[in-house]
């Protein structure tokens, strides 16, 4: 246990300031400061508000994580941080903080991919990832099908959303129904009391000539909004529970159908589901049902690990250290469109951090008490 890498991870891609500490595949701390309430009155995340909130929350959240884990910053074997994709300003706060801590402590820095981190977090709950693993990532910004044979170096996109992500669609329909923000949890709650077969909403990109693994939720979102508007136009009451259940069923039907199909086509026996929408109770239930029928093992982390968090970034960082992957350079950029095919952003070709030896000399006593 003691010789497994001890890594602190920082996640600031959107509106959650997440700091996690992991030893190997064991979670020691998962501290989160959310700015969701500050965005609620705008009906969505405001990048500038998120960036300022990260700035204020960063040091207290790191201190809280270290205290929760019962470790000293000096004990760490590395600092990992989400380098992208995400909101540019928000990412910049996390990357800058990670550089500062890594420099002050004389520790290697690992800039990692947000999406690959969402896959890797499952190791904290269910042990090492099978290789290969098919991953369905569904959140406010992403709906992707990914095939990973090595989470630190080989993640291949199978399919993605061509318009709205699933989480975006939940937020927009919740807004039309006047249910508030964020939309995912509240629609899930109302849907439990509704009939998923009450209204026949469309299933996007499921025709015989459509891309097998891509997603589209824009047409569904428009169809639901028009259905609601038509009811209101003639003075009828909108059945919120049935609309929620029927809309949710249309989303999770397509997500699970395409994910299971990809597993079968590629001969992959494991499906991992991650991202904020993976907390949805109906998605979990239908995925379990369809995976069992197809002989596929389903892995879904507990809901708290599905939403954005620092633990997932620390998990991928620990895997980078364990597999001797190259550390990132001190000029590591925050890349808002970092492709998922780059699970991490390495340093120079020799795997060295620029100036890292010098950091060891100047920092251990002087920069961090």
C-alpha cells in the first residue's frame, strides 16, 4: 500500500472546484466546492463567475483535502490537473494552481484529460480497469462513446454527440418545464412518478442509415418543447411527471442501445458509464438490464464520483505515475478543446519536466513551509 503512488488531483473544467487525493486505486480524500448556486439564476454556467469561484475556493479546498486524507503535501508523489477540455478560464485557474503547488513542493506535474479521468475514476470503486473497456460518458458538455485499451495512452473515440450533449438537453427541458437548474436531478425525480411510455418522443440518429455510435438530442429537445408549448397554447395543464419520464426514457434508450451495440460490435465484455448524467437512476437501471441481456459486465461508479470531482483527476494521475508516464512541462497549457485521444499532456520527448531538478533545489525548504 505505502509504495503505491500518492497523488493530488485538481479539477476545474466547469463549475466544481474538485480536489482529490488517491493512493494507487484507493481514495483518501474527495473535497468539492461547487458554484452551482451562483449560476442558478442565469439558468446555466457563466464562465467568468465559475473562474472567480475557482480562484476563491482553490487553496481552502486543497487544505481540506490534505486534512481529510491525513497526509502532508510533502508526502505527495505528484500533482495532476485537468488540462482540458473545459471552460478556458476555469481550466486556467486549476492549471496555474497545480503548477504553483508542484513547483513549490518539487513534485512532478501531470496535465490530464477530463474525459479520460471520468473513465479512470471507476478504478477507485471497482478496481483496475479491464483492457479494453468501452466507456459511455454523458454529461452537460459531453456525450461520447470511447474505447480504451490503456487509459494513460490509448483512448479511441467511437462516437459523440453532433449537437446538444445529454446533460444540456436535460437542463433545457427543465427550463421549459420551469423546474430550475441543474435539470438532471430534478427531471430524474419527477420521472420516477411519471409514465415513460405516455408520450412517444423521437429517438435521434437511430435509423438504419444513421451513424451507429453518434448521438443527437437537439431534435428531441425541440420536439419536447413544442409538445409542451402546444399544451399551454390551448390552456391545458402540462403533465410534468409524464413529460419528464417520457423525455428521460428517450434519452437513456438511445444512450444504452448504442453503447451495448458498440460493445457487441467490438467484442468488448465491459461497459463503463461515467459523467454527471451517469447519476441518473433510469440510465443505470436500463443499462444494467440491457448489459445483463447481452452478457456484458457493467461498471458505474457511485453518483458522487460520476459528477466532476478531483478524485478522478488524482486517479488518472496515480496511474500515470504507476506506469512511468512522462510528466508535463512547466509550460503546460490549459486547452479547452484537448482531444480525448490525448489522455495526458507530456513534457519533452525525454519525459523530463523542464527545470524540474532546479525546483527540487529551491523549493523544499523555501517555498512551502
